[in-house]
C-alpha cells in the first residue's frame, strides 16, 4: 500500500504540474513563437544575428536551435540539429551548437518556474551568455581538432505563413496542438521520475546523501537542500526537478532566492535524459557530444557563478 500511495502522490503532482503550469505557459509561448515564425520575423532576426554569432562558431541554424531551446522546449533543437547533420554542416560547428544548446535554459522549465519566483530576465540573459561561452570554448578549444569541411549549407527552415485570418487561426491551432503534445509527452517521464525520487526519499537515501554532504556543502556556502533537486535533475531531467522544487516550495524547504541561486546549475538540458535525446539527432551529433559536453560545462559554470553572485 505504501508503494501505491507513493505512485498516487507522484502522479497527482506530475499531472497538476503538467496540466496547470506547463500546458498554459507552453500554449502561449508556442503561439507567439509560431506566429513570429509564420510572419517571417524569425527569418529576419536570424539573418541579422547570424553574422554576429559566427565568431562563436555558430551559424544560422544554430540561432534557430537557440531560439527553440529558449522559447519552445529542451527537445525543440533536435530537429534543427538533425538538419545540420543532414545538410553538411561541419562537425566543428555541430559540436559548438550542441554545446550551446546543452548549456542554455530550456523553455519548458524556464517559463513555469517564473511562477516560483525565478527572475526571467536575468536567467535568459545569462543563458545566452553561457551558451555563447560554451559554443566558443568548444569551437576554439575542445573541438579544434574536428573537421571544418562542409558543403553548401541551407540555413533556412521551411514553415507556414500567416497572411489572413485563416492562416493565423491555423498557426494558433498548430501551436496549441504542439504544446499539448509536449505536455502529454512529458507526463509519463515526469510521473516515473517523481515516483523514483519519492522512493529514494522514503528509503532514506536522500536524507543520508544530504547528511553526508552537509558539512562540505555548508563549508562551500551551498544550501544542502539543493541535494534533492540536483539528484533529480541530473538523473531524471529538468521537468522532474521542477516538480520536486515545486513540492519543496510548498513545504517551505525552498524559497524564490534558492530558486534563483540554483537556476544556472539546474535549468539546462545537460542531464542523462537530455544527452540521450540529443544523441538521437544524428550520427555526427552523437559522435561529438562528449566534446560538446566539455564546452557545456564551461557555460554552465559561468551561469552558476553569475546566479550565485547576484542572488
């Protein structure tokens, strides 16, 4: 019966988080994103910003990947990385782009956590900075031995236009359907992850780990309450971490200050689930993920230091 209670508690928390927090935010943000895309604004923006980012080892498709991870979801850039793999983008540029995506804040966690007190403006600003540092360090340092040869690269994405009322309605409907699909797709992993976390917690493993690390963490001026969300984040993913953080806030074990201090460390797709999903984007993407991971660590480290310094 205790296992059943854990499953029901985890399931209730996961469904409430997905349907009442994640879904409405994703519907609004995806509608805005897809509308700007259909109106051609994103194409114009990418054409203007891509030349500025080329010194960081990025190209036009990299800009789309950054926008997707920041305003759609952590899985948004997978399709763009697949295009980069198929269109002949060099291994070195792919590694830099993957490092950037690994180290940036993902929309499916970033936006819902603003309801927990997360400072959106500062987080997105440091997300961009961390992504650029990760890309540059990968392109010029960790991935300097990778191939730079590439064929002609089409850096545009095909997408629908919205020239009349019916076109706008179609964009809204597609965005809503996409948001609903992302939300429903997150529920099974979210439920299973939270069940696993609750089981570890009930068995005393989390308490033991927290007690073991309490002294070194306190000495390093790190809140020991971060052990649980950190364990959850890196083993179960960002959405599960968000569920755990939501529970901690409700129980008074976390505060908006802690949410902001830990945002650089916890809000990004660089975890076991994220690595597995991005490796599926293509053979060349999977080949360079270890190199990209090194650059991502630099970007995440920068974000972590900045959030700790300003909050």
